[in-house]
C-alpha cells in the first residue's frame, strides 16, 4: 500500500512538473511574441519618422538639417586614397562645391598604388572629382615612399604634418576636413592623418583662423542603416550635411569613376552606407586631442 501511494505521488509530481514546464514555456513564447511585435511596431514607427524627416528636410525644406562650420571659404579635404572622397566625404564635398563663395581642395596622400594601379587610380580620382565639382587644379596627389597604401601601415606623423601644413599655408585654408581617430573603418592610413593634424594643433603650427573638423566614425549599425540615422545625426552632431536623392545619385556616379575599385562589397556599401547620404563632423579641440593621445599611448 505504501509503495502504491509512493508511485501515485511520483506520477502526480511528474505530471505537475510537466504542466509547470508547459505553462512556463507557453508564457515565455507569449512574452517573446509580444516583445517581437512591439519591436516591429517601434521599428516601423521609427522608419516612418525618418522618412517623414527626410521629406521635411529635403523635399519641403521645413527643417534645416545642414549646418556648416564658420568661416568656411577655402576648404581642404585631406584623404588617404583615391575614392575616399566619394566613399566618406561625398555629402560634405557636394555641399561646399555648390556654394559660390567656397573653394574646395582635395589633398590625397597616396596614389592608392596597391596592386600596381597607382596611375589608374590617379586618373580615376580626377574623373570622380570632376563629377563632384572640383576642378583639376585643386586636386593634389602625393606619391611618397613612406606613405604606402597598406591597411597595416601607420604613416609617419611628421611627414604628413609637413605636407598638410604646406598646403594650408599655400592656399590660406580656413577649414580643414579629414578623418577622426577611428578613420571610419579603422584603416591605419586614415587614422594616421588624424594624429598628424592633432600634432599640428598641439604644436600651435596651424595658422590662426584655420578650423579643423573630423568626420564622425559610427558603429556598424549606424554605418549601414542609411535614412534611419537622420534623427541621431541631427541630435548628436553640431555640424552635419545630408544630400537629396539627386545628389546621392551624383555621388554614386562619381564613385563609379573609380572603376578599378568597384567590387560587390563596395556596391553594397554605396547603397546602404550612411556616408553616401549623411556626413557629421566634430571640431577638433585641445581637450579632445589630449584625451585621444593619452588613450593611444
């Protein structure tokens, strides 16, 4: 009799455990279902908000999104390789080339001669810049042995500093635009430019009145969600530029002039990257530079 009662209790306990697990699993599924539904609804609302914002900014002109630095009359873009001007700085370059009182210069610190294509890439850069509205006499390309096109090479700071300072003084540059310490893609060549310019500021070598601005590097999600970055760019960035559909197509057209660089992954980048639609800049100041250099050390 005792054994029978024990068996019955075990059966009941087993059934209770099964019922409990079933109910718990069902509750978890319902919770996940509700959570996913809420996330989808929130995502759709956010996407709709971004589309409405784009129309208000670029179609109806109700909101002024673009905001430029002061005294932007003679702008020098310092890039590492041919195609950087399209892949990363397109919206900013187009904004300034369309202003009648602005002169835009491009300083490219290498020919991108990786795989022996230096001559080809130089020609491509001139063609791309022509599409963006930059005359050939405002384009300067360097081919220094210490500045190779290589992902794993950190360029010498003093070499870059001397080159950049020469062009700033030569053309009375009022605004310099380049990469930030992360170089968008963590490319060592990109990052090297930032540290060279940072040293110019720390050594007080830049002419008075020359402002330095760096392109914001974003996380991987923001980098590829295109229109959905509009609210964050508007809220968190003081200096920002966004192109409309026609100008975005123009940047794509310019990028396609770099025919030697058009691979499938760059095609995906062209259509999904925020940098083909939005640029946000930060002004370099001594406090930020000293902090960045401490972190680097």
